[in-house]
C-alpha cells in the first residue's frame, strides 16, 4: 500500500494548480498536509477543500525564496503535526517573455530565487527535520520539460535544469540515511500558468500542446497522483530519478 497514513507532508505552491492537486491527493491518502504558499486566499481554499473531504491540512504562509520564512515554515509544520516525512517542493513562477539578451537582472533574480533557490532552501530545512524523526523521508521537486529542453524563457529553463542537479545531489548524499529525492517533469498542464500563456498566444499555445503525442494538456491531478506514488513506500527503490509525466512530449 501507499502507507503514508499519518505522515506529515509539506507541499509548496499548494494554493493552486499542481501543488493543490498533490496536497489533496496526499490528504486523501491520510497524510497531514502543510499547505505552503504566498497566496493566502488560494492556500485557505486548498485547506477548505481538503477539510471538506475529511482530510487534515493547515495553511502556512511562506515565501520559499526567503530563508527565515522557510525555516519558520518547517518548524511550524513539525510543531503542528509532530514530525516531517514527505515534501513536494513545487512552488514556481515563469519569467517574462524575453530572450536571453533581453532579460533584466531583476527578472532573472526573481525567477531563480523562487524556483531554484526556493527548492534548495526547502530541502536545506526539510532534510534535518526528516533526519530528526525516524530517519525516513521522501522528497519530490517539480522540474519541467523545460528542464531538458530550451522551451521557455532563459531563467525559467535554467532553474528547471538546475532543479535536476539539486535533486540528484541530494539523492546521492542522503540515500544511506533513508531519504529519497526525485523530480517530476510535467508537460503542459491545465493550470493558471498555462491559461495565461494560452490567452496571450492562443495559436502558439495550441501548437505546443499538440506537440505531445497524446495531443492534450495534462490535468493537475495527473501530476499529483505521480507525486503521491513517488512519496509513498511503493516507490522505495526510486531515488535520484527524473519522472516524465508529459503525454509523451519528451519521447519525440
Ligand atoms: P500555479 O501558478 O497554478 O501554482 C504555483 C503556485 O506557487 C501559486 O499558488 C503561487 O502563489 C506559488 N508561489 C509562487 N511564488 C511563490 C513563493 N515565492 N513562495 C511560495 N509560493 C509561491 O502553477 P502550476 O502550473 O501549478 O505550477 C507548479 C509547478 O509546476 C511550478 O514549479 C511550475 O514551474 C511547474 N510546471 C508547470 C507546468 C504547467 O504546464 N502548468 C509544466 C511544467 C512544470
């Protein structure tokens, strides 16, 4: 079985999209979920949806690019639920539509601080909390098909490649201590981020969606289900891996 009943999970970017789906799936499997986001309204809505379904969740307002905030968030999670075993480090933003030569440093810093430094800061504080418990832990970081291609804006693409490096390094370092670390690489998923892109460039967006052999967007829960499996004991031999969930996009 999944065997995550009663475990504690942190999900970042859980006010929306993929993070909300994972939070709901983990709660449905019996985990206590820390719903982490900068978006208070969306975060509270995720908690309400989980509670309506008889699950257990708390919203913890956090900016993942701010170390003091991340440290406080991990401590608040352990204080609330008594331990930490699972984490989906998923919060991420796109950069401005610009080429490599056009990007401003402010945009670069904003995207890199949120997407890549954010994942590192979360692991930096989650891993010691996992080791303090019974020494078992599982982490999934959200990369992208942009983590293996040049599809997207430069800072976004760079951070999604970088997340693979962070994932593999931590997987190697902590394998002997019982912590597994994997990455998921979603294709185009139907969330507010892709909807913004669709509104700005409807034709380009449709072409991009059609590049995936399945010829459709993915649903957030199609990622949430995979993350729940990777965080569960059924995935006990999976670590340092990159899991494509992209409707065949990278198979082309
Ligand atoms: P989304 O915008 O629906 O959700 C992202 C969440 O992250 C939002 O709730 C936002 O408030 C939160 N967030 C942003 N900055 C934050 C910060 N500094 N601290 C805490 N929370 C913050 O987007 P989504 O599509 O669900 O994306 C989730 C992840 O999946 C991202 O890392 C994204 O890059 C990745 N991804 C998405 C797609 C896609 O097609 N939607 C494809 C590949 C990868």
